[in-house]
C-alpha cells in the first residue's frame, strides 16, 4: 500500500523557518517526480516545488524561489521542504505528492501526480 506521510508543519512567525518532511512507502519512488503542493482556504491547490530523484532536477514556483529548497534522501524514501523567510501568504496546508513513473519533467499540475499525502498545516503569523 502506497503511503505518503507529511510532518513538520506548525505555527511560525513571519521571517521564520520550517522544515517539512515526507515519508514515502509502499513502492520504490526513485523513478518518480516528488512534489510539494499547498492549498490555502478558498484557493486552488498550487505547485510549490518538485524533484526528479533519478537525475536531481528541481523546480520551484516563482513565489518561493530563493526561500524554499526541496531535497530528497533516496535511500530513506524521504523528501524534504526547507522553508525560510516565511511570509503570511505561505499559510496553507502543504501536501507531498508523487507522479510517474519515468516522468522526465516536473509537472506543476496536480493532475499529473498519482499519490498524495494527507497534508500538514503551515501557519505564518504576521
């Protein structure tokens, strides 16, 4: 059974940092694109960052470039999202997702991701 389990969310002041973790299990994800998405109340789910494990490529939403970093530990089936210089507009539920296998590009559309975690809440106070 495939599972993606996020952790690390919480309440932080503007300018602070959080590190989200995603534990993937149930299959080998080395040939998948791993992505982080977020959804704020009343808004659509949006792409935040993606990683192609097999070749190390990454991609980011313009709104988080320079502040967020996605990384992965293939041996542990873990994906991380380091979030620095957080802003109130980063407040959302953050989801880990896996798409593939064998994608060669990082899609920003949630429709191209097969597996999803339950999400973790990130709240940034001003």
